[in-house]
C-alpha cells in the first residue's frame, strides 16, 4: 500500500536539492573587493496532483565574496495526518559567479521520523559529515566512495550556481546548458539541464519570458535502484522555468514540474523580492 512518505520523499529531495528560488549573482571582482549584489526573499507554493501541500521559502545574500542561503519548507497531507518540515542552511565563497561551499546543514522533522545532516567543505570537497540518526548502511544502496565527495556542490550551493550566469551577463548565457554535480549527505547525483523552449510569462517587473529547461536526474551512488529511482532517472518530464531578470543579472525559477511514479508535483513562485544596491527593489509575483 502506498503511503504518503513515499510520494513526498522525491519532491522533498528535489526541492531541497535544486528546485528553489533565486540565488543572487556576485560581481566578477575578486572576493576581497566584491560588493554586496542582492538580497533575496522568495516564496513558492507546492501542489501534488493538484492538491495543495504547502509552501517553500528562500532567503539569501552575498557580501564581500561570501554567500549565505537558507530555505524552509512545510508540507501537510491527508488533512494533516502526514506533515514534513525542513530547514536548510549553507554558506561559502562566491567568486567570479561561482559558489564554493564551506558549510551545509539540513534538518527535517516528519510525522514518522526526524533527522539532520551537517557537512563541511574545503576546495569543493566534503571533509566532515555528521548524520543524525546515523545511516545504518541499508542493503541495496550503491556504495559511496571517497571520490564521490570531491568536486561537488551541496544542494543550496547548486541553486546558487543554477541561477548565476557566472562571470558574464544573462544576455550571453543559456541557463539550460548546465551540468551540476551534487552530494546531499546521502546521495551523489548529477543534474543535467537541456533547452526545451521559451515561454511567455507575466511575472511583474523585469521578467517577460522564461527559458524552459528539461532536467535529467543521474544517480551515481548512495541510492537504491528501486522503482522511484528508475522512474526519476528515465523520465523526460522534469522541467524548470528560469526567467531572466536583467536588473539583477540573474535567472529566477518561476515554475517547476516534477513527475514521479506516484504522481506529479509542481512548485510555483508566488512572490520573489530582490533588493539590488543602487537599483532598488524588484518584485515578481504570480498572476
């Protein structure tokens, strides 16, 4: 019998991994002279097969070549019989438009279990990790090796990379040409973005269209090759819509579609507020 812990698990994982709002973009200056570029607060609404599940928030800032990001998600299903709350924090260096993580913490509380993962990075390599409760190494998982924790991003740092055009401008970058290597404390996987189309949006100041990117989930280690994983690894239906905002020189995710073997989840922006020094406040809201 299908329980809510299973269908919610995949959207929650993907949500915390990469399907979140805007990450501000640092200047191309060295870290020592970089100026604050933006502060961002955004809210998203989550649905599952058309049923309201909850909301997701993002807050981030860059200052002096350093970044901080935080998310929170609250999900409730079956009239409150199943609840899931998660909070994630990350920080590190943001140099020439590229994130380099230093610290990451993910903490969740659900109806059936609680837990947290804390990781430390040096030179894009996981050097410390604490998992509570500890992973018992359940059978059937593809074994993790030391090499799987090198040259990787944590989930929030991956969001920073996804929304940034790097050292250039959004006018000269296709955001759908991305290949991100992630480690979330349990799994090592890649996310490969490819271009599908452009679509018109009415999202308020500064955004008139969005790039529609297809996302391919590529499991590498730490996962079980079960029905869920096989479906997610083979589906071509995962999409993220990235709207360019010239004033912030960043791409804003405005819609995410996540089909799974148990149904379809959708994450839609309700409001994105960007404070850009010298340019004031940019607000994008759903229509």
